[in-house]
């Protein structure tokens, strides 16, 4: 890939010993924000399930089924943000972990197929506005829907995908340039779902949320991982690897 400069790889700017990549929905949050909106403000769970079954059966792409799900939500976008802020719980241990990362020069990079303003709003709620400004968030965005100019009116918004991949966001694209460097920081990844698997394969240690699909995929695909129940589990391991007390190989204990 030739020489890669730091402008392309913002997480290298401070010459860190480690980088922490993480999914957002179901990983930092305890519920999925897009599912929540669809089930409570849009066409509801049975139709969402049927859309996702079509994806599993190979009848349509995830990007297409997911967009239709969100387009069923006609609630103005600012109102959606309010509803999510009131109802979605974040992993309470994320804040302490994030504060530790900032104090110890471990960049946290959020990789999400969800919408940027949702992620920033919920994170700001947990870790504060100022801290969120320093966080790199690579995700999809929100845009006015066809025929509208204001996302805060009824039916006024739609998802604007990050890229053209069938998932709407290929997370491994973001990580691969770092993974290709000859000398590079230790790379961690935390996730909970199938869209995290391609990204996880590029990193040194994967944390998979206990009881979620990613655990099964990792076992099936023989990707080394360790489960986490909350960000305090992640905190302990990342800290001990960064401090040289254990290796990533030792930390990859699977379900144990
Ligand atoms: Mg997720």
C-alpha cells in the first residue's frame, strides 16, 4: 500500500500505543437505536423481522432493507433524538473507560452503520459535549428525504449511507489501512453483530458482547475473541495489555 501518512489515519496523530475501534448500537448502547425507532415510531417489529429475514435469505441487501425500515419512521428527526435520549441506555462503564483512554493516549474510534447525529447526541449525554468533540466517529448520516428540505418535519429525513457497500458501511475499510502498517499500535475492536465480523478480523483482539450474535459468528469462523458483559471488562483487559501485563493472545479467552 506504500507510505501512508497521518492525514489519512487520524488515529495515529498522537503516536498511540493502542487504538480502540468500537461499534455503537448494541455495543456502547444496550439497545439498538434504529431498531428502537422502527419498533416504536415506524412500521413495528413484525415488519422489521420480515425485512431482516429477507436479508438472511439473500433476497435483498441489508442496505435496502435497513433504509426501508428507517423510512417507515415519519417522526421529525429532532423529535426522534429526544425519544432516543429518553429511552436508550448506554453502558454505564463506557464513560470511565473512555476517560481512561483519553488520559492514556488511546484514541477511541466509533465505526457505525447508524446516523452521526444520533451517535453524537447519545454519547454527549453520557460522556459530555466536550469529550465527544474529540471522538472520531465514522458512520452514516441523515439527509432530507426526497421532496423535503427540513429533516425536522414530518417524513422529512432519510439515512445517507457512508459508502456503497451492501451493508451501507463496510467497517473493515476504515481499519485495513492501519492494519497494513509495518509498525503500528495494538488494535482492539468491540462489537455485537455480524457487521462487526469483517472489521474484527483486521484487529488484534476482538471483544464480543456476551449473548449476542457476534459470539456465535466468531466461534463459527474461528476468529479469536473474548466476551464482555460491560465496558468494565474491556477496561481491565485494554489497560493490562497497554501496560504490558498481558498479551492480546493471552486475553483472547473466548467465552471464558
Ligand atoms: Mg451493533
